[in-house]
């Protein structure tokens, strides 16, 4: 009971999970810089920089754009609780655990919530949303751009069209997509969008960037009742992140340092280049996975989320044993399935700093060794060879286009 606790010394892992992702060393250095007060004049200037960078990453000029001091689930709560009041109706698209969480949180508001569901591994059809909202006064249509529990991405254009027809706000969960998948708040006319810092942005977990447009600001101004959540009430939180910089709560200052540096790195690379990097690395990973005889949960290539790949666990392989051996021998962490997919899939995240060619090739080689030792027959070197061919084809195509 009296044994002293030693100095903190976490292991160095290659984080290939759906989040958090590994971080650039520059982000670690930013987080280790001196702490200042959250009302310090210098820090108020840094807050301006964070908001400028965040607007560039979101591709918007929205006034209300800031990082909520909470995980992505806090972003969900802020995004649905702020617009919904008694008498409102919400349509929530559900095709996985996190989109279902949006519905569950919305159900705690006074609004009437209808789920439009699709099987895990498939995208929700916008026509189903249209049918569910026909003849009703819908306040919001909500969905996950990328569903990390199943590795599915939605094309947002169809949902924007349906939301326009219904006169509804479009609420988008971009936790798994911001800075890793094409997203443009202005061009795609997204009314409310939130994300998480620990995924494709490659900052530490604990903040949820959010942006809302002028249309939503008007909705908030004309609410008949107060937002049910004090902490996630955007009208009061913006007193701190707005021009006044009035005290609301004490934010995680060191995490904001890290977020600033991570976003600076995102824009240093360029969003288009970053999106393409994520796409190419997933294509190589998929080529390797399929060459090893493994199957993907998401059958339609157009529905595959570039940042998270869901791989079916083959018969005879035990989920936890496989992942533990990857971790123990190679320091590689991937995730298992959650909710309805627990024990059925592995989820491999290629996000931000983690999305690199050497990481893809190392994972495929390590997975081959572990599968062989656990009794699964894999053609020798097939996964790595297929990934290399994919990279070579992409490099050749790029050279020709120049």
C-alpha cells in the first residue's frame, strides 16, 4: 500500500486506431511550452490565431467557430441541444454507434426525434430521409459524415438537398473526417459541423472544434427557452471565444497550444494534399488486406471512409489475441469492433500523422506474421507486395499527369 509510484513513462505506440492518432513531434513540443492564464493578453491573441486556423481547416468564414472544451461527444451535444426546442422535430441518420449517439442525445431534448437507419457497413439513403420528413416541419437533419464504428462515409450533397426541401438545418458530425477527407463548410452549405482534435488533425483528445453559420445564429437568438445544457450553450460559450473574451470556463490551455500547432501543420501540408495522402494510403492498405485473403465490412468502395477501414475478422482468429500480439511485438495498436460489431471486425485508423506509407507497410507485414502464427494461411508477402504495387501505380500516374 505504501509502495511509491514512479515517474510517468508511457510506451511509444504506433496508433493505428480510429482515434486517437499518433502526433507529430512538433505538437508534443507545443504542448510542453509554459502555461499562461486563460485570460492572459498573450493567450487571448493565441485564441485569435486558433480561430483563424480553424476557419481555414473548416473552409468557412463563420463567426462562431471555436474548439469546445470537450471530446467529440460534447460536440454532438452542443450541435443538437442548441437548435432543438419543444415542438421541434429532428431526423437523425443512424448507421453505427456514433450516429446513434447523436440520436440518443437528441432524444434528451424536448424535440421529437425520428431515426432513419441503415445496416452497419452501409450508408443511409437520402431518399429515406426525404420520405421520413415528408409533410412534417423538420428542424434538423443530422448525420455522421464518417461513421468510425463501421468505416462508412456519407456523400453530404444528397442530404443537403433533402434538408433544403424540408427547410431544415443540416448538422454534420465530422469527427473522423475533418482534415482527412474533402470537406468545405461554405461550398457544401453545412449549418452546424463539429469534429474532434485527436483524429485526422492529430492533436491530443479533449477538444471538439465546432462551426455554425449565420442561419443558426438567428435560430439561437430567437429561441423561446434556454438551451438545456449550460456548459454547451453556444451563446454563452461564445462570450469567451467572441470579441469580449469574457470568462466562461477554464479551457485546457496546453491542449489549445497543441491544437494550434497541429492545425498549422495541416495547412503547411495543404488540405488537398492531405486529403489525397489519406486516400492513397487507404487504397494501399485495402489492396494489402484483400491480397491477404481478408474481407472488408464495407462492400461498396464509394461508401468506405478513407480514415477508418473495417476489416472482417476471419474464422479461427480470436480478436483480442490478434490485437494483443500486434501490440506486444510491434507496438502497433488497432481497434476492435464496438457495439453490434464487437468481436466481428478490426478497425484500422490511418489518420493525420499516422497515415503514412511506412506505417501501412509495417502493419501489413506485422499482421501477416501474427495471422500465420495464429493459424491463418496467408500467401507470403502478398499484403506488402499488393500495397507497394498500389503506391507505384499512384506515383506513376502522378508523374504522367505532370
